[in-house]
């Protein structure tokens, strides 16, 4: 086997493509590396879940690992990966120094998923009832850790062009350390239901993700009553993985506000709805639910945060509204006006064709990985800040981890 084509993915959790956009993205990444001929091992310190994908079905080896355990060093030495992908910055913090020590020639890739510090800064400013400003990021504790992780990595995969701009303008990250790789779609599904065949509004989103839970509360308290006033017989179905009791307490059949919980099949749920609602008030990255809506021909109404970095200069797949009354009015129009609905659907297809098809990114991604492998020494020399952070992190994190390991033995 080609020793240059061994990939180790260290996952924050085991992939659950039916639970979140992050799970779907991970499976797309696996598919990209598979196409390049990589032998893949997926390792994670997370507990198995009932909804995790069977990695063996995709020809991927599965390995359980532990935090603060030198057994991982032996695992690394035996595997000798040529490329290591860290799933989110917290994983790079935990395992990056060990990879740097035992596999110094392996390319280290960070998949950011979204910029955590941006999401948290927006969430904090929302809760403090004030406008978010980009400079808030400099006060965010997580930013220091996340930016350090980006600097230590050879390249970070970014899903949002806006986040790339923020990293370069606010944190002065060199463009050579960033690679734009959004959520991707294999192809557009033309076999979809018509306007007449569809009923209901829908919302879908993992409830472990705070922006989704907040959006559902906002729908319940503010937006849905405005829609229901004009459309008294319509129904809004709320789907999402990991719903808690507080989510189910919002269920009210009389108001047409229906909590469904986990969707067995997200495609079916979104494809059967006439309009998807996503009034997100904070968050980061790009939104899997909105991309899936485009993919399945379902127009959507969302906020500026929801649509951020998703459409470029193209027309949206519906409407983008931040004012609750305007959000409700746009939703009602989309639900009732077939001409507007069909045009919105076409807009969504166009956005996918121009911005999200997997084939748009495959070659450049493959070339970037190959180039990094070939010129790794020079690439790292040009990133002195990253070298310095790696050196100091290796010292501090290494001894803290060793101390925890010893402590756990007692």
C-alpha cells in the first residue's frame, strides 16, 4: 500500500450524517479522500451512539482512542499516517502535539466545521441584547484557542468565505493556511414533488446546537403566530435530533405547532414540505438545512445569519428577512404563490450548481493535499508563528497530559 496515502481522521464524535450537517460533511470528506486512493482510519474518544454510521460499510477502519493516554502514541507509531485530519479545534488541542511528536512528516489538517469563536461571540452579544461587532471576537476566550489551533495546523478547511475574511482581516491569518471547502452536494435531485403535492412548513435542526433551539423558541413565540393568523389551517412541523423535554413541551396541535423529534429521513421530511423556515438569530458556518432545502427543491425563508456566505451574488432560494413581520409575510407569500415558489426553487438549484457541487472542489482539494505533502518543510518554515505555537504547546500540553495520565493511574 502507498505509505503516502494513509489518512487518520480523529473525530470529535462518530459521524451521524442523519443527525447533523457536521456528520454529513465528514462523510463527504471521507468520500473525497477515498477517491484520491487513501486508506482511512477513523479514531475517536467518543462513546458509540445508536445513530452513528457503520464506517466499515464505507471501507473505513474504526479505532477507539482515549484522551490523555500514551497508548495513542503507540497507535500512531504503528499506523504511521501521512495525513491527519482533526475534526474541530478541540481535537487538535488534545491530539495535535502527539501527532507532531510521533509523525512529524504527516500533513496536519484542521476541519473547523464553523468558526466556534464567531458563533459564541454572536450568541453572547445576542443574549446581552446588543449588536454583534467583529471586534467582539478579540474578547472571546475561545478565539485564542481556536486561532492557535489554526496556526499550528498546516491547513484549515473553511466552509464560509465570510469566516475566511474574518480570519485574514481580524486575526491576520495567512491565506496559505486556509482552504475553502464548503458543505458539498453530489448532484441535484430533479425527481421532486410539485407545489400542489406539498403541504406544511418545516423546520429541521440538531437540538444540541444552541442556535437551532433558539430559532424554534422564536418561531413558537413570535413568527408562527403571525403566519397562523393569515393561514389558520396550516401546520409547522419541527424535526431535529436529540430533542429534550423542553422541546416537546412546545408541541401544540391546536396552534399547528407540531414537534416531531428526530427525522428518520431528512430528505423525505424536507421534500414533502412546501417551505422551510430557519429564523436563526446567531450562529456561524453555513447551514446544512438550507443547503438540503435547495437540494430537494424546497424554498426557504431565513435570516441574514442563516444565509451568510451561502449564495454569493445569486438570488436566494426564497427570502432573507430579519424582521419578524416581514419574515412571516415572505413565508406566507411563498406558501401561497406558485409562481414565486417555482422561481425560488430554481434559484436554489442555480446556487447548488454554481457553488456546492462536489465536482467543483475535488481537483483543487486533491492538488492542495499533494502540494502540501511535497513541500511541507517549506510551507512550515513560512509559518513561523505556527512553529512557535507548536513548540510551546507541545511542552505545556504534553506535561499537563502526562500529569493527568499519571493521576488517573492512582
